[in-house]
C-alpha cells in the first residue's frame, strides 16, 4: 500500500534523486545554491511552498509533489 506524508529532513537524499531526475527530464540545470535554497524552503513551515512524498509498499520513495499555497483575495 502506498503512503503519502510530508517531507522530512531525513528525506533529503531521496528528494534530491527525484529533483535531479526532474531537472534532467526538463533539460534544466541549476546551481547547487538554488537546490539547497529550494530544499530549505520546502522544510520551512513559514514559507508558502510545501512538499509531500509517496512511498510504495516496500518503503521506497516513488514520487514527490511540491506546491505553493496562495491566498485568494476578493
């Protein structure tokens, strides 16, 4: 059974592997500083970006989702 949970600091290596595959897929490259900033923001509860990871039945990370929370103003 798959499980989804918030990203934790211990997930950095798994997240980084997925992040790097994302960059390869889109034929992008970013400085290490940008990757580190992105990682720190995803763990910061005061920043408007969040992340979740999907674990498969054997405990391997198989996917990630990153999203931003925006306030709607009427």
